[in-house]
C-alpha cells in the first residue's frame, strides 16, 4: 500500500518537474541555436523523469489494487455468508438513502 508520505513526495516531485518544464519552455521562446537545443534536451530529460515517476506510481497503485482484490476474494471464499450479509446491509443502507430523497 502506498503511504501518504510517499504519495505526497511523488506529487511534489511531479509538480516540481512540471514547474521546471514550464520555466524551460518560457526560456526557449527567447533562445536560439545551441541554447535552444540545450534547453530542449533539458526539457526532454525532465519529461522523461516525470514519466518514470508516474510509471512508478502506476505500478504501486496497480499492485495495491491487486492486493485489495485478492484480499476481498479470499474473504468472500472463506466467509461467503458474511460477505452476503455485508452486501445486503450495504444495499439496504443505500436503498434507504436513495428513498429519503
């Protein structure tokens, strides 16, 4: 499971990378020749880094979802009547909430 601290760090890193990319794009507008090529390369590096961080986050979230699905499946197979009871209870609560409106 992704901890809140890890999620916050990843989001902070992505925001920082996006701010850097924005700054580079603004600088490229006035740059020419070799300076423009250098800024373009820096932008590509920043975007590659952002893509990698988002890929890492996607893998972690996917792993977390698979683990939750596995745990749910195990629970339902071990305690089918409890799972049915929980489902009925949630259905009744949702029905009551919808009916109130």
